[in-house]
């Protein structure tokens, strides 16, 4: 199965929006926030929800970040096997 090249993943934890994947930005090493991101990017409502409810409303004690995967209907084709 042929896969499309991976997309760029950016951090949503702060306003700098550092690149996390495929090539991590140098400033990520010096960031004091846990890196949270959403893949694939493009769902503005999901992104706003995570920022407002997870990052701004609560002080989280997580030392490592998470990548939240958007399994909404427009993105389902990315996760299906063509075989």
C-alpha cells in the first residue's frame, strides 16, 4: 500500500506553534510546555476546543505531550486500508 508523505505536525501548546514532526524545531527542546498537537490539522473547532478546555482552563501536570488524532468523517479516508 502506498502511503502519502507525512504531513507537518505543529504544537498547539503556545503561540509559537513549533514544528514537531517530521523535523522537530530546535526551540521545542527549550519549551517549558508539554507539546500538544492535533493531526491532521484543519479542524478549527476541534483545535479551539482543545486549546480552550484542555490548555487554558486547566493547569495540567503532564510532563510529555500528546497528539490528538481527528477521526472525523472528512479524515476517515486517511485511515482506511486500500487493499
